[in-house]
C-alpha cells in the first residue's frame, strides 16, 4: 500500500497524491470492460490508468516500467478502512503543503 505524489497521479486523482495497493499483475482478475488511457511517465514508459466507464471511478494502474505489478486504486476498494500506506513515492513532486507521515519511508522517485 502506497501513496504516489508524481505529477500524473496528482492530475489523474484530482488530489495531491494517489493511493493504491500494489499486487502482482498475474493475480488481477478483471470483471467487465474498464476504459483506459495511457501517458508517458518520467521513465519514458507508458502508464495505463483504467477506470469504470459508468461512473469514472479510478480502478487500477499498470506501467511498462514495472509490468509485473498493478496498483489497485484506493477509490475502488470496497472497504477502505483497512488501507494503511507503507511508503510514499515521488515525494520530489509532492506539493509543499502536503504533510508526509514521518513514520513512513519516503522516496524522491519510485524505488526499483
């Protein structure tokens, strides 16, 4: 579970960061046909963001940079009460007024 502060996550979430649960892409089962759009990330690789075609809720994000992983977006969790971020990434792009939790590891970019 993480918070991403990259510029694209800020734009796509409409918030200062996007939160998600990272899983192995091979463990993802998709029901229905989500809509998607892709953008070039800082790595130069494509990041594809999928969302519900009915209501627009962000569902998951996949990236060519780390194709073996998928981030299930926080808003799509049925019960988000157990969500507890373990780290913050792309803090070099975090808004200066965001209060980062000092108990969590912070990475200026994305750890590999």
